[in-house]
C-alpha cells in the first residue's frame, strides 16, 4: 500500500490531476492579467502614460530588460488598441471580472479535489477491506486497529488526502508566480520580497511547532490535574474526619499552579511566534510599497508598478502562511498512511498465504495432533487426532460446552489450530478460501444480528435466484422451527390497505371466521372484543379513551396527558382529579415495590411505569403528597400523574385502582372524544370500526377485533393456533408470515429470545445448502421435546450431507438412527465413539 499521500493521490486519479493542473494554469494566467490591469489602471489614474485621455492598447504584454529603455521591450502580445473611454471601461470591468472568473475556476478545482478525495478514500478503504475479509479470524486485535485507522482516521483526513498534490502546486505556484512577477518588474523589489517571505516561512514553521508543543503541554496538564483531584477524592474521608480542608485547598491550588506553569511558558512562546509570523508577513507588501516609493526617486518605477507589486507581495505572503500550515496537515496524513500500511502489511502477508485452495464436496475430516486455544472462552484442546469421512452425522458432547464448541469451531475452520494439521478432503482448512469454506462447511451459533428485516437477517450470506431463495427460506424456517416466530411477528405487524387492498379486505372477512372458530372451540372467552359501548379490561385507560390507534405523535401514549384536547375532554368529564389520584397511587406503589431495585436493573426498566431518570421526580412528588403539602402541587405534577394513570391496565398491573363507575366515566369521555374531535386532528387517529380494516392497528387486533386476555394461562397460544388455522384455510397464512419476515429486527436482539436468535443463524446456514452444517447453541434453552424435534428435522434435512451437532447430551430420540460418531470430552480431551447407521433410516 502506498504510504506517501502525494504519490497515492497521483496514482489514484492522474486524469483529474491533469485537469486540476490545467485549471491552476488558467488561474495563474488570470492572476497575471489582474496584476497587469492593476498596473495600467493605477498608472493612468496617477497621470502616467498620458492619463485617461490618451489611447492605449488593452492587455498589451511586454517584457522590459532591467536598465533598458521601454522602447527595447520584448512584446509578447500587442494588445487591442482602444480609445480613452473604451480603455477605461475595459480596464475597470476587467479588474472586477478577474476575481469572479478566478472564483469559478476555484469552484471547479474544489470539485476535483472532492472527487479525488472520495476516490482515494474508497481505494484505501477497499484495500483495507480486502485484507480484513481475507485475514484469519484469530487476528482480532490487528483487525481492530486497522478498522479504526481505515474508518475514523481516513474519514478525518479525506479532505487532506484529496488535495495533497494539487494544494501544494496551487500554493507554490501562487507564491512563485507572484515572486516572478515582482522580479520581472524590478529585481530589487523581487529580492526584498524573497528575503521577507523566507523569514515569514521560518516564523510560520516555528509557530506550527510551538502550537503542537503547547497542545502536548495542555494534555499533560490535564492528566496531572486529574491525578490531583483523584488524590483529593481519596482523601475526602480523612478530610471530613480531621478538618483539613484549608490544608487540602492550599495543596491542590499549588499543585494545579505547578502543572499550569509549563503550559504558560509554551503559550508565551507561541504568542511571540504568532506575532512574529503575522508581523513578518504583513511587512512583505509594506516593504515593497516602501522600497518602491523610495526607488521611484532614482529609477523609472511607476505607481502602477508599485501597486501591482504590492498586490503580488500580499498574495505571496498569504500563500507562504498557508503552505506551511498545509505541510503540517500533509505530514499528519502521511503518518496515518504509514500506520495503516504497517498494520495492513502483516495481515496482507498472512492473508496471501491463505484463501487460495478450494474445498471438495465431500471427503475425510482429518486432524493430526491438533491443539488450539480460544482466548475468549478460555477453552483448550490438545493433541486431537480425528479421521471422520463425510457425509456423516457427528455429535460433540461434553459436560462443559467450552471443549465441544472449540472443537466445532476448529472443524468448521473458524479458528486455526495452534499446532498440528487439520484437513478436509486433503485440503488444509486454514488455506481454504473463506467464502468457499463457508459454503461447503456452514458454521452456525455465533449469531450477529444486522440492521434490517427478519428476512434480511435470515438470508444474510445467501446467494441464489429470488425464486430459489424463497423456496430455500421456506424449507429452512420449517426445519429450524421458526415458522411460529414469523407468524407471530406477522400478527403483530401492520398492513397498508392502500397498497394491498385485497389482503386488507380478506383479513376483515376472516375476522368473523376467527370469531366463529374461537366460539366453536370454546375459547372465545380468551378474547375481550372491542366495542364502542364496553370498557376493554385488557387495554390501558388511554387506549380505552381513544378507542383507536394514534397516527403520528399527537396522541402517542407519552404525550397523551399533555395534549390540550385530551385535557379538555378529561376536565369536562370530571376525570382529571380521579386520574391524578390513580397516578399518585401508581407512583406510590412503584416507589415501594422497586425501593431496593437499582436503576439499571432489567426488572425496573421492564415493569416500572416510569424510567430510572424519572424516579427521583416521582419520589419527591410522593413525599410532598405524603406530607400534605397541597400548595406545592403544580400543573406539571398533575400532568405527569395523569400520564401514569393513562398507561394503567387493570388486568396486567392488578393494583385494584379501577372501579366500574370510573369505567363508565371513561366510556362517556370516549364518546365525547370521538364526537368533538376537531377536523384538524382527525388525521391523527384511526378509530376502531368492526366493518373496516384499521391500518394503524396490528394484524392480530384486526383479526380478533379485541385483545387476548392476559390473565389466562395458555390463552395466547390457543388463540393464535385457532387464528392460524383459519388463515391457513383461507390461504392467508403465507401472507401473514411474509409480513412477519418484513418486520424489522433489533440488532441487539431485545425483541427475540436466545433460542430464536440462535435459530436465525441456523436458518442462515440451512439456506446456503452446505455440504456440512456445524450446529451449536441451537439447542440452548429449548425444552427436551423441542430439542428432539429440532435435531430430528436437521438429520432428515441432511440425509446424504454432513452434520456436526454440539449438544450437552444425546437423548434416545436424537440418536435414532445412531450418529456415525460421537465425540465425548473426558477431562477436557476428546474421545471418539464410532457408530454405524443405514442412511435410508433417516428418510423414513
């Protein structure tokens, strides 16, 4: 990898650099035209060359040798002969037009720089990515360092990288052009300018170095100050006991002053360097002006010449200051590329030695004296000797699962052996191409969820035509037992009736069939139906008040109590005080129940009505009410208490706070809410209607048109089973599962159980149709019958293919027919128990 940003920039995009050089050349020509126009205009304005009344050649360019008369000048361009008035207008317009044209050229130049920076960033990150994807997984620490440099580091320096070659040419060309112009006009002025610019460059370089040293001193001061205050924190108990606050105050102050003294010294030096740099660079144009005026007494130096040289000197001074700063940025970018190159070098070499060999469809998995260590789990296996012909079914069994999991990782090529040789079909697994290896030997168990839908997660790593993928996914879901999950997520998902009107209408039609099926099975009592005239005891007070689903933020649960219209409805129905009392009871109960539970506890986050951040507020509110400080109650207190009450569900929370009379009042308020809702708010809520599909509600709520009772054991499973039967009969089960597959997945897995997370990775392996499937963690957390059923499904699906199963034990149902080999772990060492079985037995 190229470590010099200048060479890297040129190699990345030579054509763009050539275009950039062309734009800079045009910009330089415009600058010369600007100098020339300033020269002519100032001369004419001060009465030189006949003043404004004399005709002149516009843009006449000639070179006069030092000491030679103007008549001996070398004419490069004769110019355009114009009258006095036309020449004045053209000169002034030209002076104003030059900056505008320069600005347009620089816009194009910056676009080029941005494009080059993007290509350099993409090329460098792609090079790092290629190495990271090929390097063995054991190089985790090196990969972490490289990813940090290739990600955050390169992104921070992409602007510098893009202009690393063009910017020095731009600044250097500007300085050189300005100095050359001054030399041509008068070599004495040119020599003076060069000397001043040299001093300015030295002063600017010194300023940059001092700024770096001052920053380092500040960092050291911060570390020392942190240590001082940590020491003070350690002494606080003794300070309280012995009353040593005055002594500690003086000690800490003196320590802080001592730590700041080096910073002050560097800052004083930096201030002097800043002043010297600014002064020297300001002297550049002023020295040209002063010397030009002085020399005009003895030599024919016109006012226009002096003015143009002053302008050139100012431009050169600006460029000198910028080029020193740019040099520092380039050094930083070079250091980043050097660090990245050092990090990628050994990884690239390691990756080049691997990933070249292909794996056969079948063969023997042979381990010869293999030893390995997993630093993550602390597991170790030593001197493993295996020879298992595939396709076969192998079980890895052990009392502690660290050994079996490590051996499974070794057999799938996830971890390279520390010693020994591990081959499949005569090919070393560590030398196989990682992509090819994952297709031949699929490893499942270490699930990493990605952002996206459930479908995206299940098909992660799969490649096949769309129709084939759908078929494979359907089979894999059935084998892994995830069909219930996809169906349940589909029921909890939503549907846009405008995009799928036929499906929405079919679900409304299925609503009556579901209700009939529930009644036929005698489980209709498990659903509390929605009714405009009944209070639903399995919905919150807020949901009963709305009798619909909010759209947008206006009537969301956390904003409901503060909404002016809702507050008006509650006030009109005399519900404000009763709901505030319910909210106070809830707050009091929560404070008491969770008094010994820390804020970070999952129990508190899951079951409390308010967050850990709000706990002190409600604690104070309850204390004030217990002390009967009625005057301290504010409208904010009432609003927060009403918010708690609106989230209350009697069947779920069972605090006994909701009486029948209160339910009747809420039903009256519900009717007023629907009747008096302003037109401007009608789009913020969709009311329940038995004859219509509610797009804001879930599929399950639309099918049941009610809520499943939460206080009956087995109600959810029974209702969903009856619902699924109706959907299957009507051909809607696949559509619901499709919606479930399209639901988003939390990358942290908070919306899934551990067994469901493991099953997702299992489906990923099944969809790829590997020659060997290595399964671990898929049985974790599953009850015995479910584990037996999953193993049976896997073994039937892999008839004629290899299966390696990590399991704490083998039940009789799993071992029918017997595994080809079972590898037990005795005192951490694998022991092989070989069996035989007929393949046709699995297809029965």
